[in-house]
C-alpha cells in the first residue's frame, strides 16, 4: 500500500518536471532557476502529502491520536453523560471507535486529489509559495482544493462509515435519544459531513507540519534539490 501511494504521488511530479523543461531556466535572483524552484516545491509537497496521508490512513491514525481523535459532534457531547447514565455507555464508546475507523479508512482515498493539486501548480505559484509565509504551500493547497476535496471525499467517507457500521451505530444512538419523552431538541443523525470536516482538517494540519519541517529542518531535505531550494534566502 505504501509503495503504491508513493508512486501515485510521485507520478505528477515527474510529469511536471518534463513540462518545466520546456521553459527557459530564468534565474530567480539567488542562484536558483525558476525550473528548480518549481520542481523543488512540487517535490516537497509530494513528500509532505505522502507522509500526511500515511500518518492518518492506518489503524489508530485518528482514534489513537489525542489531537485528531474524532469525538461525537458538539451537540451530542452535551448529552453524552446522560446517555451513559441510562446505560448507553458501550454504544457511545463503540460509535466513537467506528467513527474514527471510518475516518482512518477514508483518508487513504485523498491521494488522487492531492496528486492533481501538485500537477496543476505553476512555476509562478511555486515561487510565490517559497517567497511567502512558512505555511504558504498549505494555504495555497487549502484555497485551491478544499471545495473539490470535500465534494470528492464525502461519498468515500459515507461509504467508509457504512462499511465499519459507524453510520448505523451513530444513527441508533441519536434515534434513541430523540425518542426520549423528555427530548425537546431533536438531533440530526447525519454523521458524514461532520467526519468529512474533521478528516480534511486533520490532513491540512499534517501537511502544515510537514511543510514547516522541510522549511526549518535541514534533515528533512532529503534530496539535493530540496537542500538547494529551501536552503536559499528568498526576497
């Protein structure tokens, strides 16, 4: 799985590299050509995105991480203690576990969307990113792909949640609560959009961490191109 994911994310980088060769290697003012800058940021993104996906697309990638663990939606959390008090504790715990399993499973399908985003990046985009803030690539990626990522991710998350039975468990939990005689404000049993948002946020957070590491930690610059592009001083 890891080998296939690396190949998937690396392919557009090599294709883009061939396309970039058609441009004259104009200097950027610090000894680095536009071609090198463009290829460098694409290579960095390819590495960062791969690591971000692999960190989350595994057992306990979400559930075992206190920062990314997907809890019940805020409205449901307000009555979680009540549910546990009336004997629904095991159902609540199982629903939370399966929600996170669904997110972990779905994240693996984000690779093609990331791949396309790298392929579409222009030389100008790359140079602006390097000259920009430390989260410049992450912000660019958010602006250019968030809507498409959510649209493409939603059916995958729904399918994943259904596969691990999270949809039924969560729906049963909310339906039980809504049927209580004392319940006035009914809750929406739709779980998909909530998990999509959490999964996308986690991916962007991981990407931001990877970008910062490559920018600030020379050890993370594993190729000569990355060392040259990210080791230079940009105006």
